[in-house]
C-alpha cells in the first residue's frame, strides 16, 4: 500500500527513506537497541545518567503538589518567560521583552520545527553546517525547503569561510547555526559568526541559532549571534533547559526573537503541541536563576568527563578531535583499521562492550564518504562509567578490521 504525503520528504530529508521507499529506523534507535540487547555501555545517545540540581527537581515536585498540572498559557508561564529574559540579560547583555519576544516550546526541537514551518515557503533554501543534527534535514524537507550545507572538516571542524560565502545566496531564507555544535563539539569564533550576520544582511536572510549547549563550553567563549551588531533584528535564538539541567525528558525549550517573528512562529507552534510541561516550567525558571557557580560548575564537571573519555579513546588508538563544547567527542577509527564507521559501530559491542554513533548519520548521502571512519561518543555520563568504557575500548586490537 502506497501512502502519499509529506512524511516521505521528511523521512528522505532525515536520511531515513531508502531507494525502495521503505523507512528505516534511525541510527540512534538502532544503536540504543543494540546496547540494550548486548548490555554494552551506551555512549551513542546524548542524555545524562545523573539527575540535575536538587532544587530544580524539588521545584517540579512542589509545582505538581501545588496543582500546576493543567494547560499553561500559550506563550509559556510568566515565571519562565521572565526568567528567560533575565537569563539573556545576565549572561549576554541582551534586553528581551518577556511578554512579546519569548516563546516556550516543547524542547528545542519543537522550537526549530515551528520556526521552519512558519518561515519557509516551498523552494526556499536553508543553509546549515554539515555534519548536522538530523532533525534539521527532516524539518527543512517538511517545510518544503531546500537544504544546502557547508562542510566542517576534521580536525577542528571549522567552516571554510569562502565556502560559506558561496552557500548563502539570494535564494537563502534561513541560515541555521548550531553553536556549540552537535555532533562535532566545535565552538564557532566571532569571525565566523560575524560573517554569517554580514551574509544575512547581504541576502536578506534570517538566522536561526540552536544554542542548547550554550553553558557547556570548555574555555572558548560562547557568543550568541544575536549579540553581534545588526543581528538581533533578524535572529531567532533557540535553547532549552534539558542539557543545562540534566532534564532532557522534561522537554522545556524556548526561543527569543523580535516580536513579529515570535508572533509568526506562535501561529504555527500553537497547532503542534499547543502547550506543554506546566509543572516543569517554574522548575526551569528557578534553574535559570541559579548562581554563577552552578553554571561554571557544570561546564567544569563536563570538561573533566570529556577528558576521561578522550584519554581512553587516545589510549585505544583512535585519532580524536578534542571538543570545545557540547556532550560529544568525535573519534577516527582509521588507525584501528576501520574505514566504515557504521560497520565499526555495529561491531563495537562485541569488540569492546561500548556503543557509539557513526558521524555519517549526521551527513547527506553525497558527503558520507568524507566522514565514513568517524564515530561520535557521548561523555555526559558518570565518571566511573566513562572510566569503564575507556578501559574496554583500550582492548580493541589495531588492524582488526575484517
């Protein structure tokens, strides 16, 4: 039975539609299932295995007990809208009106979906960096857009600025900037971000930033695009509480933008989830007001975890690119004799009792060969688990490809 509809272009855009028209499971689902079947340590998916701050969890429990269990306001609860506005001013010096320039969403992914569906017309081009978070491809296709990419090459995973200039044209509607970057862990410097703003003005494009790892950088300064001269009036800034507060299952995200853009996005968002997470909204609001020591502490703790896994991967014989932000580290399996990262990841539970995700899962078909031996590992796990994973990875014998 043939079922026509927008699902096909969405699945194709996300790399899930095969040539014969069937839909495959995402590599993330496949690898998590593999970890479950084999008992391997799952370093494939980016979710923490430790709870967030006790006061944030207690605020959610208190909200449930206090009866905050019904629909919240469509834009979000005022306590959270105001906390987001305070956060933007406190960390970045941005003045945001909580009543008209902030919108609470069901995680950052819904914010991305609502933004793209609201702002794209069929045939509009959207520029992203590649490798890219897989939702981008699906959402661009669902919105009828055409996906253009600028490749990030190892080591360093920074864009060639001439390639960036060539990618943005008068056909470009949106430039999507994921910074800090998933899956590479790159943090983009001011020069790159300023060029993006320049190109957006030159070609009358809008900028959409995905900044969910904004507080998880390791020395390199996180620069929101909207803080740059000429950027705020044409930028939609997206973030969430999941990564910062280890509450990925709560799905509390948000966006900030000029009021006319927020109004346009809300017109779509209200017909997606409508609203979400009433008791979690005041809890995330409390989290955003935690002292500076909390935010510096989570980055310091995550950096230490990064270093544990980096040492283990290096000792095992991988070539690695040390990430400057996010939850993830990219390792090259070539020195171990593996040129196909997807095949290597499927073998890895037997080889080392660990699961990773091939970087090709974040690439368009025409560019996968360039990234074929690369694997993403998540280090947002307990230190003892990372130590165990590192020890197991060190047992992989070089030249064992078959």
